[in-house]
C-alpha cells in the first residue's frame, strides 16, 4: 500500500466497517512505518487493473480498482494482523486467503515466531479463514470494537512460516 491508495482504501473501509472504520490519519501513521530498513509494518492492496475510480482520477501505479487490503505490525518476534478487508463483490473468491498469505510471508521476513489477531466474535466468515491457516482461538477482548461494544476473539498462529497453502489467484486479482 502506498499513499495514493489511502483514498480508495478509506472508501472500502467505510463500506465494510461503518461503525469502527480507521481514519485517514491511522493509515498514514501505519504507512510511515512500512518503508525503509527500520520498517515494522507491511500493508498490501489487491487491485483489479483497468477498473479505476474514473477517467483522469488515477493517482499511482496501476490506477485500478482496489478490492482488498491488509496490514501487519511486527515487533519483538511477534506479528499482529491489524486489518484484512475484501470488497463485498469479491467475497468467496479466495482474495482474503491471498491477502493473509502475503501477511504471513511478511511475518516470516520480519522473523516473527508467532502471529496474533483480533476478529469480531460475530464475523464467523473471517474466523473460518483464519482457522484454515492454522490460527487457534486463545481468548477474548471484551468490548474491543467501539462504538458498538463488540467483543473480539483473539487468535494465534504459532508458526507463520508454515501456513496452510493459499488458493491460487482468481479473476486476475493481484496483490501489490
């Protein structure tokens, strides 16, 4: 993910997470730590080439429609999945698996020995994805998602270097 991806990512964020969407500042802050030799973050987008927001509105390489994004923080041998989002019209295509696989590759590059994440307790679809990759539930965070006061299920993957095999690319979607 680069700075020119923030606006389309925010649109997707607000559609998928209307109650607890990240702000522009949160994404800028995360990206500030995603480049250079001291990087502790990895953020990726999935884009469909040729489906940009409109004529002349391209802001960077690809200029396609962003249909997914994901982010990871790494520190002290531990990775933490910050976010994974897939456009509704791409649910069930394997894109979530590809984004998660990319984050686990990044966790391995950051030399993480485990990866944690929080998932809304009512998001069974995401929980099943994480379980397919070997994540196991380890606890709850009460009232984690605000302002809706929704609990989070905390999950852990003990060996990010050996995840389940992700599905092959579908519909020509590529992560960048």
